[in-house]
């Protein structure tokens, strides 16, 4: 029987969000037990480098770790790795797991669900062939790395961030790369047309074959993949495929427990679910965004993971609600650093500042005169100021933004005076 | 191995061993030094690993690159001794380095 520990916080999931929640609980003075139950065998690690520096072999596994292994013992955070939570009994405040040894049931006073997402899989025939990979975990990368040898032909399915970062890394590794995208532009879900055109051009100039508006019909090959067939019948020969077509929220365990879900676990501003003792954070949570009129969104980002962890920890301990940042994100491709803040959907105007041909520029997204998002390529001032103005809902003047002779500092000052 | 001393906002001092090639930020995280968030993990994308380099060391540490300088231009509490610790690489020449971490990175 699992005892009910009045001061135990159980965290399901050991990614960036779960790890942050544990660290924040201790920082804020939680004295009771903290238990992280995570399916992956690794201690919490950073995922962003998986499709960038780690894939290219520039950093070793140890440098992915969010905290050193000693941190968990020192902070009395119990890591139960390689273990899966099978059910949440909300009435008894208890989770059960598939632990083969020891206690398979664990009581909680507060529960944090940080189960993240998993890659969406294509239903196309041949999706199970050898040489077809996805990229979410370190284990995925360990499987993929030996396949990305110089001269190998890689086909990336999906031109989102994961697909394009992987394509850039594979080019650096000497692979021949084709990217297949169903929409008519790259990054269509996350950015406006100006940014799409820039990145498409960059990838092409680096030798990537971009196939836009291409519908994948099947993976071909016997045992191992030898090509992908597009609608219309064309076959693109390849030795390796990476599928990056979005993710699915791992919210099943919450749904089975009767928590309100809607493509993710629905939470309030304190990251609290429909059960006051249960919180959800990170990629799996659908939360109100304070800078966007409390629009309910599921965000897949480090910023969201860290912020959610801090907010849930504070709510559990009755500490002050941490200030929220405007959503931010970054992507490294070749020698380009894209930094983005805010949410661009709903924009009624865009302003480009700088010349994309110079490979340092920004796209500002406006809605009714307010700045709602910025995408900055090798343009840190535009990003930093943009993020601040987005979080303040500042009114901006398109003419000023477009004028490189007006410094971002001055734009900020004028916007704040106007708002 | 080079030693680095971190002084936090409460003037508490921690001296830890660093490894050549790692960043000062990574050294802090590895040793559970408080006051450095490093949300982006060292990608120079978030400016949450801001430190003040001790004046005696600033010449050896050097000045920020252009991307880092731009990030610092808009961070809180920046001085002529400010650096993003993810962009300072540990070498033997930095043995004995002293940096101060702020009260908050946000």
C-alpha cells in the first residue's frame, strides 16, 4: 500500500519542465519529498541541441544534462527513471506505475504532469521500414547518428523547425539532403511568409533540395527505406528518412483520470488542472497566455517549460505568482540564429527591418498597431526590444520599425511613451 | 583545473573547480551555483546567465562579441563588467576568476 505523504510532490515526466518544477520547489523552500517519475533512462536533459550541436557531434551527452547528476541527491529529489506512470487515482491522490521492483503505488499531496509530447507518425505505407527515424529523444539521435554519414542521401519530411535544423546539421555532416513539405512554404505553422522565403532560400543555397507542396504517399524499400514516393508517382531516392511533422500531446493519462483536456491538459494561469491538486506544465499543458488576452495555447518551447515549472511550484507552495514572459524561442541553422518572441497568428501587418540579403534582419508582426511578435535573424537588438514591446502590448509605428537609422533603443522609448 | 569563484547577491562566495573548454555558465550549473538561470542552455538566446566580472579580471576575460553585446544592451543592471557567462570559455588563463551573480536574471 502506498502511504499518503502530506508533503510529497510527484512529478510525472523528467524533461525541461519537470526538472524546473523540482528545482523551483526546493528553491522556494519546499521541505517535503519530491519524486520525478520519467520514462526515459536519462536524467533530465536539454532537447534543443538534439537537432543542432548534439546531432553534429559538437557536444557530448554529459553537456546535455540540465543539472549534474549530483544535484538530485543534494536537493533530495528522487529520480525514478525508466519508469512509467500507468494511472492516476485522483480520489486517493495516488499514482500507480509499472515499477517491477519496489513500490508501484505512490501517494501525493500535489501532482505535476509534465509528460510532454511525442512525434506524430505518418500513416503512409512503409513508415515502419528501417532507416526511417524520428527525432525527439537522445535515444532517437543515437540511432540516427550512425546513419548520417557523408554522401548518404537524407530525406527530411516536414519543413518545421525540427526538419530544417536537421537538414542544416545533415548538410554540415556531408549528407545529400532533400526536404519534403506538404504546404507551399517552409515554417508555415510558425512564421510569416517573409521568414519562410528567407529560410527556403538559405537552405537552397546550401545545397538542400526543397520540395514544397509535395504530398508524401509512401516510403519505398524492402526492409530498409530506399526512397519516398510523392503523390503523382515521383520517387525520391534516399538512404535515410527523418520525419518531423509535428507532435501529439501525451495527455492520455490525464484524460483517463477524468481531467479536462483539449489537445493537451487544460490549465489555468497557475498551471492548475480541473483538479486543484493536479498541475500540468510544459508541452502537454494548454494554458492561458496573459499577453494574448488569455488565449488558450499549447506551446512547445523551453521558455514555456521553464515558466510552467516555476509557476506550478509557486502555486503549490503559495508563493507569489512569477511574472510571465512573452513566449520566446530560438532556432540555429547554419550560421543563422533565429530568435523569436510573441505569437504571429492574427497579424494584420508585417514590417521588415533590415535586408534579408545581408542575413541580418527582423520581421515585426502587428495587430491593430500593437506589436504581437518578432522574428529576428542574427539581430539581437530587434529580438530583445521586440520581446519587451510584445510583453507590454506596445503600440509601434511601422515607419520607425522599418527605418534602420532609428535605433531599437529609441523605438522602444517612443513606443512606451505612446502606449 | 582552473578555479572560479562565484559571489552571489547575498555576498556568499563559492569557489568551484572548472574544466577547460566548458563555459563559466556550465561551470555554475554543474556546481549548483545559484543566480544563473541559463534558460536557453548556452545558445546566447536568452540573457539569463548575466554576470559581473571582477574588475581585476575583465581584461583577461575580454569583451563581449556583437551578438552578446546586443543581448546585454537590453539586460537589467548592466555595467562595463557585464558578460553573459555562457560566452566565457574556461581556460588555464582564467584560473582564479571571480564573477558576481545578480539577485535575479528576469
